């Protein structure tokens, strides 16, 4: 898909038939600094985008998916977005980088963790452990200017994004004894585009249940970020995940015990996100439908027990803020574009 944009760049999306890949295509084709977007998928090569992502029926052109050849993609694109299933990015990263793209952004879990031992515990054996720690953390709303000039970025997981947005404002007052617990529910799109028994409509439509309650993989991300933020006083955060009867979105409630009371936790949130364009601190508990379809996050905090317990409520769209939108925001920061470029959608209501 080509548009005449002066000074634009060429973007490739590998693994473009998935939900995250589809959202990347939607955002990138409307991005003011992108000249051309190509979608790669070996399983759907030759088929129109709209056959997989029907929202592209609304566009006048009819682009098709191309066979994914890592070497050719890396040689053609200025920016490569990897929206591949976990484990596949590490198999192709070296071949892609032989083509010297200016920026590679991975939306899977392959390069999110810095320490090989953490990656192995969470995801099993890693075929390219030398790349761990070589990718900038793509938590765009917190990393912000630190992403300027990055050539490799790993986008955090959707649950991890919601939890870290909740934790970051409290980092100055956390201790090893705080033991934060994040209770979070997600929609069925978080399970990916491939049909599963747990995403089958009769099973999911009016159902609600917990999973991975003995330890979710995203806890490894939380541990590393908390260690970065808090040093030796870093607590461990328990992530309690649930599947909800909805398609998109994450609602997270973080509960933290503090050694010293905090009179007004909302002040911590306002200070942490004072200049961030996509994070909004609300005076009331956030509603998930307000962020569905957008790159925005809404937060609210309350104090209990005289300020010794704090609750932070956060809502995001799992496919956009939790993946594709955050990837585009990270690209904007890395390349020096306007941070909000291509991400101005206010969402829909009702949804």
C-alpha cells in the first residue's frame, strides 16, 4: 500500500494475519510518515488483506499478503515490525538484520527479558540468548525519550503493560514487603487469531474464569522492571489473570501495602504521567469501553486503611496499547516523529 508522503519511510509487518498484525496494518497505513506498508505471511501469501482483516474492504486499494522471506524483508524495509508467534522472532532476527533495517520492533515475548535465566524460566530454551538485553524496552509511556535513536525495541506484553502502568507511579514508595498483587481480566482477542476451545463463542460469550494463577509468564517482565525501578527494595508482583466475556481490553486492579502511608495516591499518578499524551488520570474509576480501539490508558487510584493500602485501577485496549499501538508509539519516539502520529483515534461508543 503506497501513499505519496514526502520524507516517509517503508514499513514491513511480518506475521500480518494475526490480530496484532492487522492492527499494525491499520495504524501504519494511516500514519503520516509512512510511505509504503507491506504485509508478509507465508500461510496467506497471495490473498488480499481484506480476506483476513475485513475492515480493509473499506479501503479503495486491494493489497495482498506476500511470502515472508526474512532476508528480503530486512533489505527492503526501513522499519520491520515482527508480529510473529512467540519463538519465531528469535529464529529470523539475524537474517532480517543482514539487510540493515533502521529499526526492528518485536511484539512477541522473544526479546522482552534481559536475563537468560528469567527468559528460560518463563518461556523455555532461547535460541538466541545473546540478543536478550539488546532490545530497548518498548514501554513507551514510561521510557519516552529514552527510546530516541533505538534500533531494536521489544514491546511489553499486554498484561505487563497494564500492570506496569499501575506500578510505575508507586515505585518511589514501594518496598520489598509491599508485595503488590495485580488482578486483571482480558478479552478473547488476547488469545490470538487461531481458534481454541477457550475462545469458542458458546464457551466464552457469558463465561468468566481465571488462568495461570500459579504464576503467569508476564510476572518475569514485572520482576525485571521493578528491579530496574526500585533496586534492592524491589518487591515481587503477583499477576492474577482472568478471561472475561468480551473481545477487547484489559481491566487491571493493583493492590499494594505500604510501609509508610500515602495520603493522596492520585498525586503520585499525576506526577508520573503529567506530560504523557496517552495516559489519563481520572477522578473516578475508569471504564474499559472508554479506551477500546485506542492507544490510551485510563488510571485512577484510591487509598485505604489510612493510606497504608493503595489501589490503582487501569484500563487499556490489549491489541493497541498492549501491542500494536504501543509499537507504533515506540517507533515514533525512536525515529523522532511526533509521539502521537498515527494514533489519534478517539475510539467508538458504544462498543
